């Protein structure tokens, strides 16, 4: 059975609860299947979602339903301008002199008529002769380009099945170099509704010289083309106009038409309502911006600076601001109009930070366009001078005017270098390469220090760009582009040349049946500019943000309120197949002030997710249900129990021979009603955590009790808590982040010191709670806190949900000190013998840290969409190698790899014992293998914790950390991060020979980053999320440069790096994670209140995660046994250090933090990934795109990860009936 055939059957399900039955049917079918029904097989080149998306049928404007065919009717320009066009766009006005110059440049096409498409009738009959049409994609990618080609193909085939469409390869270069392919139905069908330009690829060449124009004419004559369609932006369509003029001057019958493409949105005017790709890009970026907003609100301590695409126009930034409501937004056009200096921009940000701090907020979101720096008048003048200097020869600072030289020399060295990078095809500064957001962050931090700011300013930078260019086109873009293709085909059929295909009245209706089709003369959109030092160059005028128009004015009216109030809108992933597409404000006009000051909308995804009820086991909703033990004791129970009681006397005695495993849901003998339960988040939020809270509150309320929510670690230390009612919890159901209580990261280290845990115990007693549900944290600290409470004869215990068993976020030192005080014994971590005492726990925890963990499903699905978009983008541009770092837990990179088929996946399991040199060689070899096939592009995917999980790199970090404990370096001053000569010599002497060699092999910038991160954050926090993808990319580049200099590598290598972790963690949870989170909330409440198990100091999970959520059963692990096993706890003769700080003070402690991943062997998932790379992923483009996370069809959208399928495949057969399998104990 295939995925699609299953759902055709599932949709026919009828019962009292069709949704639940359809999901159950799906899970049963999945369990009995030999392959994962959702993801592609290793050799596939498409996901089931791609196959389904190809069947989306865009609706055409009514003119194309005419049975008599389509003709063009000349019209006036005013016939094509509606009221919305007049409100949103200023008229295009040229001086008489410029009009004369333009007429002299286009003597043959300057008088081309405006025209409307109309049904053929009377003396206006449509030709049915076969058509021969060429298409070319020009410029950067934009979602929907393939649908333009599909629309052209379908139209000319409707005119006459003998019609032919040719695709010129690699952009305009393919036209004048005569590189093309005939587009067949098989090719066309593969790319329907797909993103990117990889069908025929694009390019940034221009057809400019007479020779190029003549060569272009020759191929059009040779192929007997009726028309050539140029799909591109303002410059590309200007090129189309030049080509149309040339063809006509030579008496050619080949028409040349254009289609408006640019995700920046700057090809727009009274005739072109919007360019395609803009809507998709904005929806993709808004998804990530909204996620960062929830991340900021949860953590409460980070400013996210987000740079968005848009060099010449700030339209994307304005649109995203209107859709998401950030705290501050820079609009380049306003900066220029008001002649704001760089200093003024920085002061505005400093004022923002101080004002929010005064309201108790040390977080926020700032948006800016990538071209902002060019809009700053003083910098804009500098850039123009640099452009002119470089156009005339080599750059020298002395050639700048004194004013520009002063600005240039005030900029940081990194920014000065970026201003002098390679030029773009027009000879201008590559503004997109200038990290303006980092410049503003650095200058803001410096100014805050000068003002004596009392708070803390932490900022993270993000660039949202290429991932928005090549994803699935939105419903609007898919429909719009298909319509444009049909319009272009009709213009060519009617021998119209020098026109742009457009659709009108989209701004007043989202229904394509209300749209009109037209042709707009390209010359009517032109003005004259200076390019590369040449004056009076004709170009289609760019559309910029007009700060006098309603769209900007609506934003300006509310932005002061947005500065301080968090009215964030969280759009979530783009939803497909929607009844009514949500159109961008740039198209339909300004939203109301009320909507801009609201954080919720009845039409929003967040609102619909609130109303969705996750599937649950019905037993969880019955008041009498309790979790009871169901697993038999293992053979070594007596020895294991003795070992645990030596470490945790109270908990060990309490649990006796209960070592956990799959448990049962059954009726309780007695019910403890009206008790209070505490809950706290310790560690990063993940998708589904809000549902844990909802499930917990729902279950406790069922018993008449209350839930007290502590506001992060600080709340647990200071008894800062709130009572959470069902209404408050329900408002967070299925939502991203954990904003109701939040996280206080700075206090987490203090919480897990000896004194911190004592204070937490006192807080719990003062709060009067029967148990604490800890979301996150670690098994060790939860176990020690429970042991402390038990030793005080308190009935309070800790119930853990999703504790970290690895990745070293919280060192063990404070817990070991407290254990020593409680037991009188020196207990250490890392004993191999101790790990053998309780077999089975490690394998379970390895899965819980990965594919069985809450949030893994969502994070990897959202990451897969972003990575897949970049795969398509890479294949379309064919010149970049993308290095992508993803979150999600252990082997998240493998899950993403199995869903998308990138060229390289650096599996943390496969590469954890490899040297950095071996990793770099592996990637470099893949790059060289592709280059040998003339493929200088590709994608590599890396886990965010590869640095921490790799033994060699981790050992280096530990050694540096231990050296700095006794020899702390001088703090970094300004931008200088290097150690002094004496400090560096001391460090080199302290490192082992292997670590010294490794350290010196790192690029200098990464040496500095590593030592300063360790100086500030210490080990292990310093290496969590260390940018290993950037490090590896830089080292691969260095290797290939050496080989190129030696003549052993002839390809090119242009790496670009992407990191998605923060936005992934705060995504809307998938349907699977919604159910899993709610289930865990109910189970934790049962363990906290019912006390039907020998001990309620436990961790809860699900025993049968590949069953339908309606039959999920509990997996319960006692904290004492889990901590003893995971951390290798044992009594030692070596005394535990008495230092009050919590951290790592020995190599053994450092190793023990990562013992879980260290002991994990390569499993089916990492082996599958390796098999995929060996079978063709490296050399070929077997790229797959699962598309954005969907919520519309519950039966379909409950699917779980490929990793979970593969890891538990052996247990799944018995799960088809809903039986609890995967009983690890």
C-alpha cells in the first residue's frame, strides 16, 4: 500500500468518530507496512507530499474558459487601473526629455498598445495553428516560476496539441549560447506547483552585446519560435524589452514577452499589482519570525535581529512587519527620506532596549532589510563612490571624498571588508553580503555600555533569505503564476511583443474568477538611470516603499505601541489547499489599526490550533484511571537495588524492586483529590511543551486540584508562581513556545547548585505542592532533589517530563555535593561498572533524546522544509554549497536527511569518534566528487551539537576549560578576541599534544571564538550549538583553495551557512507532538497525584510511540535508577570538590556529561543515511521536499518521523492492534 492510496481509502472512513478512526487506520497500516508511508525511499526523488502537491489545480481567470479561444483587444492604460492601484501606487511619470530619449532607444516598440485578453468572437477569431515557444528563467529564484512554464505549456497545447515549448538552460546565457531542451509533458508534470527554478535553471547573465542579441535571434529563427517568454525581475524584463526591440528591428516574427518575477516585490506599479514569489517568501519568513517571537517571549532574555531579503526595496520587511508585529522595524526608504545617520539608528535601538527594560522586558524582535546600509545617506554615498571607483579601476581609500573616507574608517574592519567583496553582475557592492544586523548589534551593545545600562543585552542575528526563494509556492503564487503563463501564451498566440503578461483586479478579490488578463507595454514602465558609470540606461523602474502611501502610514501609526507591547502575530507554517488564500497586504492594501494592535485573529492559524483537540487515550480522561506497574523485575534486581540504595537511600527504599518500564492504565484503588501540583520549565522550550502544561492542568482539575506554575528556575528559587486555571492553560493549547511561565536561563545554573536545590526544596514546601512536574532539567538533579525531600520526610517528589539524559546542559557537580551531604559518601560520575547495574535504560534514553522525544517530530519536519527549500535553491542557482545546522535532538540531522536527501549528512553517531580532519576530508571529497561532474553546488546537514558530540573536539574544549579555571585570561577588549602572547603560550603548554595540534589546525577566528566562549560561558555550555557548520565550511574552503593552488582541484566552492535552531524550537507543534505532549501532561499528573506506583519520583514517557495516540500507554522510569545508570554513579574514595560553583572540574565529569551519546552505537537511522550517501545522494540530486507542516487533514498529518519508524520497526507489528510494544526493561 502506498501513502496516497492509503489516504484515498482513509478519506472514505465513516463512523461516529471518523477522524479518530482514520488516524487509527493510518497507524495500523503504517505498522504493517514494510516502509514508512510518509517519507521517500533512499532512491526516490520526491516525497508523497510533492506527488500530492503536483495534483493541485490552479483556477484560471474566466477568459481562459472561452470555448472559442482567446484574443487580444487594445485598450487604454486607464482601463487597467482600479481604485486600489491608485491608492497603493504613485503614477509613473517621465519628463518630456526622458520620453524622447526612451523613444529613440525603442523606435520599433515604443508605441506598443496596452491590451486586454477577451473571448474570441465575431471578426476576432483565435488562431489554432501550432505554436513554438521558448521560455527562459532570469535572475534569482522565486516560488512559482515553474507554474508560469506549466501555464504556457498547457495553453499552447490547448491551442494545438502539436505546439512545442523549449526551455533555455541556465538563464539568458542559454539563449545566446543555444543551450535548450524541449519540454515534454513528463518534464512539465514533475514540476507542477513545485518551487525553485531547477527545471531549466536560471542565470544572471544579460543579453546586452550586439553579438549576444544576434545569437539570440539566430536560435529563435532556427527553432522557428513564435515567441520567447522572459521570466524575471525588473532588469530581466528590461532585457526582454531590448530583445523585443532588436528582433523587431531585424524583421523577426518572434514575439518577446515578460512575466513579473522577484521575491523582493520591487517589480510593481499601477499595472503590475505584485510580482510572483513575494507572497511565498513572506509567508516563509513570517513563519520563522513568529517562531523567534515565541522563543524570545519564553526565554525573556534575547533580542533577535532579523535581516530579510530586499536590497533595493524594503517591501518584504514592511510586509513581514505588518504580518508579525515586531518591536522595531527599519524601513530603508524612511531612513533615506529622513536622512538618518547610522548613529541615529543605533540610538533608536538603545532607546528601545532601555524602554523595554524599564517595563521588565529584556527581549524583543528587530527586523531590517538586507539593503538597509545602502539607504543610510552617509553610507549610501560611500557605496556609490566605491561603485564608481571600482567601475573605473582598483579601489583605494584615498580616492574617496573626505566625508566618505571618514565614514569608511569608522566602520568595523569586518564591515569594511564586506563593502569591498566581489561585485554583483551590475558591478555594484554586494549589499546582501553585508551583515548589517551584526553591525547594529555590536554598536547597540557598545552604546548601552557607554550609557551605563543596568540590564543585560543579549542579541542573536538571523538572515532569512534563500530558504524563502524555492519552497512550494503558496496557493496564491501557484494560481497567479499558472495564470501568468496562460496570459503569456495568449499574447504570443496573438503576435503581441514587447509586453509583460499581467493579471489585474487581484487586489480586490482573491477569487481568480474575478481577475482580468492583460498585456502591458514594457516601455511604459521604464525610466532612465546611470548604470556602471553610463547615463540614460533604460530600466524598468523599481517599486520602493512609499512612506506617504497608506501601507507605510498604517504601520507608522502603530509602531510606537509595538515597541513596548508584545502584540506578536505568530503566522506558523504556510497552509496549502486553503479555501480562500490569505493575500499579502502589499497587494490588497493596508490593514486596520485595530488588527495591527492585536496579537490574535479569528482567521489566524493560532486561533484554529486552539480549537483543535489532540487525540488522547480515552482512559486518560477518566477520573479513576491511574498508572500502575506492569513490568517484571529483571534478573539482577537485588544487586541493582542495593547499588541504587547506596546512592539514593530514601528513593531506593521507596522504589524497592521497581525499575520501571511499560506500565498500565487502570482503575485506581483510591484517589487523592484536591492536591496542588507544581510545574516548572528548566532548559530550552520545545514544540509540544505547552500541551504538557495543558494536559497536566486538565488532569489535576479533574481531581479538583490546582496547578502552581513556577516562572522558570528563578521562580523555583524565589517562590514566584501563579495558579494556572484550565482557561489559562487552554489558551496555550497546541501553541508554540512556553510563554505562560517562561524560562529563566540565567538562574538555572544556580538552581542546580547544592544550595540552589535546598532552596528549591524549601520553596516547594512553602508552596504546599504534593509534587513538582519538571519539564526539562536532568534525571540526576531531579533524583537528588527528590532524595533531599524524602530525607526531610516530605511527601513531595519530582516527576520529570523530557529531562536531558545527555548533551551536558547542566553539570553534575552541585548534585554530587548534595548527595555527599545526604549520604555521607563521595559519589562520582562516569563509572563503567555502574552502567551495567541497570541494563536497558540507556537504549531507552538514547531514543528519548532523539526520535522518541517530544518536539523531535516537529523540529525535524520544519527543518526538513527549510533544508529542502535550500536543496531546490542550490540546484536552481547551481553555484552555492549550503551548510545547514539543525536542532531536534540526537540524530535530528539523520531524520532531515532521510526526508530530504541532501548531498552530505554528517551523522553525529557516525562522526562522533572521527577526527575533525577526517570530517573535513569527508566533506571536501564530496565537494570534489560533485565538482568533477561540473556540479559546484550542494547541501550538507549537521546537528547543532556536533561539536559537543565529537570526542576529539569535546576533549579540546574540556582541556581549555580546566586550564582557564586556574589561569583565567584577561577579558576580550573591543573586537580583539586574541589571548596575549603569554596567555597563549600557557594554554599551549597546558594542552595535550593531540589537543594542541587540533587547536592550531582551527582557523584563527574559530580559535578566538572557542576560547572566548569558554571564558564567558565555561564548559559545557560554551560548546553547545557551537557553529560547527561554519567551522567545517571554512576548513573545507581552505583545503580546496590549497588544492586549487596546487592544480589538483579545478571546481569552485562558495559556501553559505544557515542555522535554524531557535525558530525550530518555537514552532507550532505537529499533530503527533500535540498528542504526545498532552499525553505526557496527563501521565505526569497521574504519577504526581495518584501514587499508584511504588515511587512517584519518576520520569514519564510513552511505551508505544508508534501506535495511534488513542492507545498510547505509559513508560515510567524511576529517577534514582535512571540517574545511576545514565551518569554511571558510584561511591568513590576520591573526595568531591567543595567549591560552591556548579560546573565541570575534571575530565571525567566532562566525559560523563555526554555519556549517553558516547555509548550509543550506529543504529538503523545513521546506517540508512550512510547507505543513501553511498547510493547516490553525494553525486546526484535526489532532492526531496516534504513541504511545510500541515494541519488541515488530521488523518494524514498525524504521521510520525521516519527515525521512529526505523528504530522501532521490530516492535511495530504488535502495535498494529494497539498493544504496548517497545518494553525496554
